[in-house]
């Protein structure tokens, strides 16, 4: 990873959006979320919860009723939309998170397609990676590369590259993570966050940054959903895709470290620690990278 720059605590502190006296819930950035499904409703709870804890003052959630009920039970401040209604008229949002936990839901797929066609800033994860990458590669999406953040793990990177016509296997990515993240960034005309013990964020111009190593306990179900929520909050708050992805990864890793204390954690444990990490980031002086 010699050809990457280090993204540190001071970098996160420099770009993190902080509300002012004249801000309201709209000016701070409204985030739309298309996540979860009948099969994976918990993904919706994790994305919404981490976005709110990361600073989203207004979250609009689009998804099936079961997921809506679970989200409202934990986060009554979130506003619910049925996928059919959102597909006909997209709720007004500054940015979107699309794809976590979405599985075989045509109405949600249609909403994701509408968001992509509208050229809106978005964090793209899991079930939305392949269709959005294909649409961007074919020129169907108007958003610029610094407004779109793709967040695959290694296996999803392989699947997405193969869907774009590249003959890639898992061993190739293991051997050259940065190079293959750059390949996807160029092909999909988007910023790419490749998740792993050392997360990297790559822009279409080839610039790559790496994050400090995270605790291995962060490799747990739902971890990517919490990361997507943090990144979405930052994208809605006005950050570029690269700064949103790198800053979200830094906070995500520190929240996991705080929650773990050296032992096992759940994705909800990580989400619960996000406000404490942000408070320490903004209030304390310079600290560990």
C-alpha cells in the first residue's frame, strides 16, 4: 500500500460538518435511505441509526412495511415512505444511501434507479452496487464521480468488476487491492471505498487514501450497514464522496475500538459509540491517527 496517502484524525476533524447557530434540520442535509427488505429488515435499522448518530438531522426511509416498523420502533424521528410512493415521486433529499440489505424487491430497485437517473449524490452498497455501476459505466447517471461512493468489500468488488466485463478473481484483488479499486473507480466513474482491515478510498483520478487498521472484531454482520449510514450523513452534509468515505471509515473504526475494549462487538454496539467518537474528535485536541 505504498502508493496511498494516510487519512488521519486531523483530516477527519478538518472536514467534519458542524452545525452553526442558524442551521436547521433541512440545511444540515436531509438523507434518504433505501435499505433493508423482508428478508433483511435489520439493515434498515442499522443504516438509519448510524446516520442519525453521525449527525443526520432528518432521515427519510424508503422500504417495506416490516422494515419500516422496526426502524420506527427504534428511531421514531425517521420519516417513512413506501417504495411504491417514492418511486412515483422521490422525496427531496441532499443525498441517499442505497442497497444495504436490499434483496429481490422490484419497487426498491425502481427507486434506486430513479435516484441514479436523477443524478443525486449517493452511497452505494451491497445489492445496489452492480446495477448502479452498470448504469454509471454506460453513462446513464448524471452525478459526478465526487458525488457517488461505491462501498464494496473484496468479494463485492470482484462481482461488480465482473459485471462490467473484467475477468477478475478474488486472488487478484488480494494481491492488488488499490489497483482493482482504481479499476472500478475508472470503469464506474465513481469514488470507491474498498472495505477491509485497512480500508482504502480511491478517486477516479487515481488518488488513493488508506485508513488506520481497524480491530478485527469489526468483521461482524451489519458492520457495513453502519458504515454506509455514517458516510451517507456526511455526503448529505456537503462532503465529497472521498472525504465522506474516508471520514466515515475513520469514525467507524474508532467506534468499534471503543465498543470492543478488546472483545466481541455487534454492529449496534458500534453505532451506539458513534456520538462519543465524534464528540472526542471535535472537542479534544490532536490525538492518535
